[in-house]
C-alpha cells in the first residue's frame, strides 16, 4: 500500500454463470475494501466490472461478467439477482 495515495477501484468482478458466485466474490471484495478503509486506506470509490454481459476480445460472449444478462438473439436485458443485491448494498452503504 502507498500511504496517502487515494485509491479508486475501477473494475472488479468475476466471469461466472452462477450469480451466487458473483455475489460471494463481490462480498469478499467489498469486505476486503472495507478492511483497507479501516486500516487507513483513502478509498474514493468502487465500480463493479460490468453492468451488462458484454463481448470480451479473447473469449467472445462466453464469459458473463455483468449484473444484467443479455440475450444475444433478441437483445433483451434481464437483471440478475446480483444487481438487486449490489443496489441494496449501495443504498445501505453496508454489506
């Protein structure tokens, strides 16, 4: 850690088809971020990896990072449970 250096987490997430894994991964990341703040880190913000399941240059559409699923045939968007979960965490500013 660099003392006095402000931190901004600009991309954090996991590629998984299991949304419960996404919630567990993000919970662990946010707990670790909270520990860093408690230890004196100047954390300015946190941004989840991706709102939508998107195209990854190396692997195409196979990895799913998003909080919202995208049907590649109809382009319909379907919010995942992790979206509601993360929104609740943000509104409460607590896990």
